[in-house]
């Protein structure tokens, strides 16, 4: 599965969290965010990702999981998760 995900955030200052590296976060948060998204998506059975309902459930789970991950780093939150591409092979 290859998935292209777009996240909408409530506060533009959150965009710094998605930088690979910065002076305030030398390790960056982007890798942690990607790893968490891969884990959530990878835990889903393929047939659950084929339906509209399954994709919506996945978007909701990603939003909740990533907001939990980012809670200590920002007062903003992820408001929406969009899938721009979903490729199955």
C-alpha cells in the first residue's frame, strides 16, 4: 500500500513540527509522525482499506493518534486528515 496523506492543522506555527530538523528539535518530529502513521496504517487489514468507511475510520484514527503524539509539543491540533492517493499492489 502506498498512501499520500495531507494533514490540516489548526495553527500554522505547528508546521515547524513537521520539519525534518530544526535548532529547537535537532531530531525533528517528522520521522516520528511518519513512523506512527505507518504503524497505524500497517495494522489495518487490506480489505478494511478498500471501502470508503474504512478509509474514513483510518483518517479518524490517524487524526486522534497524531494529536496524542503532538499534544506535548503544541497547543494546536490536526483538524483533518485527507488521502490524496491510495495505491494497492
